């Protein structure tokens, strides 16, 4: 089960030890994260809550290899990602991480199919293989009949489902969801949470979700709180 | 190729902006190609000039004549293989704006001297047998709708009076830059019908062909030496040098082209650079997401450069294509630029310029996209 505060080495899928992140704003040092220790096991659905500016998204970025910590070490499946170069980290992300953002962040000029296909273009797959995988991912999120629609032709909930399809199409090691329901109405938000639950329960995916919404956090198996850079 | 849909989709994101930027390229490259064409037209004489021909004129000026008697003396100069001669006529056909060069030429030697022009034997025989015969270039005949057998009246401007010619042949060229706008008639016809006051037995210039392996500089020196201190001193020079000096009299075309070309390129850089910078700015979040899901810095750099390049090449190709079509319609000046064609090298230069400007203009925005920090960009969303 996911836990915080452990300092001994662990076999967890995601393992953070002594992670800190500082920013410099003018002459001031901002300590966004301080000595974060976190373990997340494979197949878990973990929620991170906390007030604005508490460092939730920063923590997610560090785990997703979008940023590097000022101190500490992050291991994913036993590999220390904090020692990877920028370009290797990019390749690592493509293989291991699926991102879901609050504002969906789909490419507006591409169809749902093309949006979902984007991560696959980096893999050595044939066109037919890509098509099959995209169709499968869209079927999982219930949008296989909308694959030719552009994002503007879809509702907010549907766009987020396309974003989830894009996140899972490459079969990543884990999913990072930054406020995935933050821009959705209650009904759509529930659909998205059902889907994440489904991905964890039926497909064994590991999901880390940042949220402000207690109802969303309640759907996770474990919820951690982040306040002033400290995780509890 | 698998990323082509992404590039195309981005180009079509703001169709009007892409079209306007490509159109600015098209206009600029059209202008560039026309300048290249004008330059080529001015330099046509230099390019087409025979490497083994020497041009002999009066030392004082091109418009001063030389005695016909010089022909035999020039022929005696070692290394000289053949000599021909001609006169500038300067007449008007129907209207002064219908300008084209008219030459009174030697019926026995002119064809052999200018082998780059193709004239069939029957036409040349007719030219030799009829004193009023004339031969026109194919472009000139097309321009005025002339055909063999037509009577061509020309009003003499230098040699006053109305001169009537019988068109007996039409010559073609062997190279793209051959001048097909000339009008030839017989020098002996001019000589026998000179208006009062013009002495007989003078020519405008001599064209001299040297033997293979002969020293052109030495031949020129000997010709000039032979007529030094006479009433009609000569200036012998290679035909290319003569043509080049003629171009020089028109002004410094190279400098003009460089100036206009520089303005064109600079303007294009600003327009395209601004377009691409705008395109990158408004897509910061998309580029950040692409990077987040595994697209590398170099890919993003290449993506922006590919878009910039595509706009440049589309616009450039359109402009160059339009320019080519425009030049194929022929001289738009009514005879001032008789050989008005866009050389292949000019076309390639225009496309090369498009590629270079496209890459250069897109480089700064592409670099900014490449350096985009994903975490920072995502925080701004």
C-alpha cells in the first residue's frame, strides 16, 4: 500500500527519497517541496490533495520526469530517473508515463484519432499497428465512434476521455493526472473518475492524481495531503 | 512521413495567415526572378558571345565607321580565320515603339560567322540572290506576324528614306539565350542606296573569327597596330569583352539587384520570422504537451523549422513559377530586352533563396520552442 515518510529502500513501483525542490525568485529561495518520501505500488490509485501552491503539481512533474529535484532521488521500477540526461528523460517519459491534464491539452487541429496516435508515432510501429492500438484505446474510453472528430466537436468530458486514451495508448507504466476533473461538470467528472477506476481495477494501471476535489480523492485507494511542501 | 499530417495540420491552423505569408514569399520571389531575368537579358550578349570571335570597331566610338578595305588587311593577320562585317541601321517599323535591331550584313560571310543561328540553305540562297532580301529572327517574326514572302517597309532613321525588304527567311537559335529578335538585310543594298552625304564603302564593325589555338590578345594587338596612326584607328577586343562593356554602359545592374534583393530578403525574414514566432507563442501549451509525452527538443525544433520551410517553399515555388510563366510570354518591354528568359540557374537560386530564408526566419522561433521548459510551460496553462 502507498505510504509516506519511509526512508529505507523499497521495492515500490514509484519511490521518492528525500526529494526537495527549490526555486529562486529574485533574491528569494522558495522551498516548494521538502524531504518528500513516498512509495506507490503497482496497480494503486493514489490521490494527492493540498491547497494551491502546496507543491502538488511540482511533485507530479518530478515523478513524471518533467522537472528534476533539487535534492533526493526518484526511482521508478527500480531505475533512478533523477540521474537521466534531458534527452534520456524524454525517451523515458514516452515509454513509462501517461499524462492527463486539467485542460485536456489536445492538439485542436488534429482529430481524436490523430491526437491519440501522437505517442505511438515515436514507436517503431506500422500504420496498421498504430491504427489498431488507437482504436483499442478509444474503445476503452468509449469514443471509438468519435475518432474523426476534432476536439472542438467534442464535449469537455469527451475531450478528457480522448486525453486519457492518449495517455494509455502507449501502455505506460503509470498515469499522472493533474486535476483531471477540474474543468468538468459533476456528471462528466464522475465519468472520468469511473474510467480511471476502471483502468486501475481492470487493467492494473497505476494512477497518481492531483485534485482539489474531495469527492474525486475519495475514489482513490489512498489520499495524501501536501501542505507547505511537506507530504503527509 | 509519419509526422507530415502534424505539419500540414499546423499549417492549416490559420489558413489566412499561412496564405498571406506564402503570398508575401510569392511576390518577393516573383520580383527576384524578374530581376534575375533582366540581369540575364542584359548579360545575354556576354553569355552568347562567341569565345573565338573578335569584335573590331572604330577606336573613337562604335558609331564611327571603318573602311571596307580593312577586311582584306585583317584577313592577313596571323591567326585570323574569317572576317565578316555589318552596319547598324536603326530604322523604324510602322511605329517608333516597335524597336528591334536591324543590321546590314555581308551576304557572303555573316551566316558562317554566326553559326549559333540556324538558317536553312534555301533561305540563305534567296538572301544571296535578291538585293532587297531580309532575314528575321523567329521571335521577331512571331511578334509582328511576319512570314516568308512578306514585304517589310522600314523607315530609315540614320539612313533616311523608306527601305523595302523582302523577307526570305527566318532564323532560329541553338541556345535558350540566343537573340531571335534581329533583322538582317544585305550590306551591299545599303551601300548602293546610301542617302546623300554618306560615303560608300564603310562598315560599322568587323567580326573576326580566329583559328583554333590562336592567341586572341596577340591578334587584337596586331589588328590595332596595323591601323595605328591611320584616319580610322581600330579597337579590337573579344566579343565577350565588347558585350560586357556594352552592359556596363547601362549602369551597375549587379548593385541594383543586390540592393533590391537584400531588401526583399530582409522583408521576408521579418514577415516569416514574425509569423513563426506568433505561431510558436500561441502553441506553447501544445509544444509543452508534445514534449511531455515524449517528443524531444530536436523534434520540436524540426517541427517549427519544417513549417517555416513549407511556407517558404510553397510561396517561393509559386512566385518562381509565376515568374517563369511571365517570362515565357516574351519581352514585355517591346524590344528593349530581346532575350527575356529566366535561366534555370536563376530558378534554382530563387528556390534556394526560399529555402534559406525559410530556415533562417524559422530558426529563432524554433530555438525558442526547443528550449521550452515543459514544467514551466505547463505551470502557465
